């Protein structure tokens, strides 16, 4: 099953093939240097399909592309960002 990911104001959303929103990761900007990731959620019917992981990846790519660091307040995002070495450059120290 393929999902479409898009950035909206302060969040990335995942939609299924019918355009139904099935997940989101929300973030805020903290000054000029940080994105604060405060929530990651996926509809229970769509869990286990890697959607949350992909949502966090989109935020990490945004941070990399914009030269920002991520302050992961969301426990899932924090675990995901700390677990994968490719994200080490975007984590707030």
C-alpha cells in the first residue's frame, strides 16, 4: 500500500490512496535554529506499516535541508531519531 506524504502548516501528513489522512507528525519552529517535534500519530487501522517512521524521516529531511536541529519532545520521534545514525546530525545537543 502506497501513502502520499505532504507538508502542511506545522506538520507532515500521510494519506492513503483515497486521500484519507492516516497519520501526522507535528512540529513548531523554535527560533532560527530548531524544529520541536511534539507529536507523531497514526490511525490504529494503519499502524505497523512504517508510516510513523516515514513521517519522522520527512521532518529530519526538512531539518537537514534547512540547516536546523530537531528537539524531539515526542517520545516516538525521540526514539526514532536517536536509534538511527543517519539522524545524528539533526538532533539537538
